[in-house]
C-alpha cells in the first residue's frame, strides 16, 4: 500500500492540513477530499519516491550473525573466507 500526501487546498484550513499530512491507503481507496480534523478541502500532492542508494542496503556483519546467516568474501580464484557467522573459516574449490 502506498503513502499519499495531502495539503490544504484553501487558506482557511487548520495547522494539521496546512502543514500537510500523510496517509497510508490502498490503491483502490478513494482520494481524501476533506481534512480529517477541520473538514477543509484538501488535494493530493505528488511526491518523489524513496530510493535507497549507495551502500545503505548492505548488512553489517554483526546483523548477519544475529540473523543466523554466514557471509563469505572471495579472496582468490575459488577460495572464500568467512567474514561473519558460523561455518568453516575458508571454503576452497580444491576441498
């Protein structure tokens, strides 16, 4: 379900709708036409999507261990070294 942002469409709204408010709605739900607090007319505002960029999506090693996973890092051709979790310290294609 997406979040929709609403702003007051008239100058007589309350502080809640003048500042804008966010509502979690289904795609099939009708638009909100009036402020839930004061009843003033509101309009839906188009806002930019939230995008994760950079290294923010990678998990920390401590979080990987807590979740019960094991993480390996490639250190050579067919050789991997454990960086987090339980398991053998090195995995090699030669084994």
